[in-house]
C-alpha cells in the first residue's frame, strides 16, 4: 500500500487496480478489490466507481467494506449484479459534469476494451476521468491502447501494464506518450501470476521518449 499527493489530491493504490482518491473533502474508490483489512468509517467512500464486472474490479465484499449509507456507486450497464443504495448505471460517453457532477466531482465515462484479446469487448467496461480539486485523473480500466486515448487530456493517468488481459509495459508506454499526462501511475500487474510486469522497465520506456512525464510507482 502506498500513496502520493499531487497538488491537494492524495492518490492511494492498495494493489492491482484498486485506488482511493481523496480531495475536495471527498473520498472516491475506484475498483475496490484489494483493500486494507479494515476500512474505518472516516475512510469509507462518498463515491465508488466500478470499471467492469470481473471479480477483481467489481467485488461485492470490497464494495460492502467501503460503502456508507450515502455512497454513490457508478457501475456499467453491463453489470448484472444488484447494488444497494444510490447505484447508477453508466456507459461510455456519459458526461457527469457541471449540473450532473456527482457530489461536486465531475466524471467522464470513457471507453475501455481489448483490441486483439477477447476478455474485454468494447461496450462491456469503461474507464473514468474524474476531476478532483482541479486535478484530472484518468483510471483506464482493463484496456489495450485504444485510439480514443489520443483524445484524453489529463494530469494523472492510471494505466494497466500487466499484459495478458490488458496492455503490457511497452503498449502502456505508447499509450502514456499519446496521452502525455504530467504523472502516470502503473497498475494491474504483479497481483496474479497472469499479470507479471516490470514497472521499472515501463518507467524507462516512458522516460527515454518523454522525460517530462513523471512515472510514479505505488
Ligand atoms: Zn477485467
């Protein structure tokens, strides 16, 4: 478990694709699955974002651990699970910004899918761009390097590098160069045997081509 603070926003990665983002008085969990043993009330979620239905991204047990009575959960239309409380179905292209922002947090729902693998067909999963205290953060979900990434403009990108189900280090480095965030944080690697990756190699590949992009390994 480790975290970084960028401007006024703290980004914590528990492992795999599970993040807690805290800023503007809000706590946002994305794909809670790997979590601390106990999540105290003050660390529970105002907003929970689920990228797709696979067990390592949409874990009922983990959602129960972070959910409060007033949490808002966003889940893709394709999820078959039932959710309690304020759960909203979203799909790629949704723009929850301005008057539609969730508890003051602007959220854009973007595509996430595989190109030559069959695990994540387009339309089943999503990525999210959230704006917290002026900082735009992109959680890519389980995806390959897809053409739509070239249109993504963010300060921080959380990108999978583990291969097999998603981009590997080299593909994720190409995606990083296309997106050109200030900071990139690799995820979705070294948690299961099927997603071995070398975050140091990913960092080298990015910085050899664009030393202005900071690679933060959490
Ligand atoms: Zn998946």
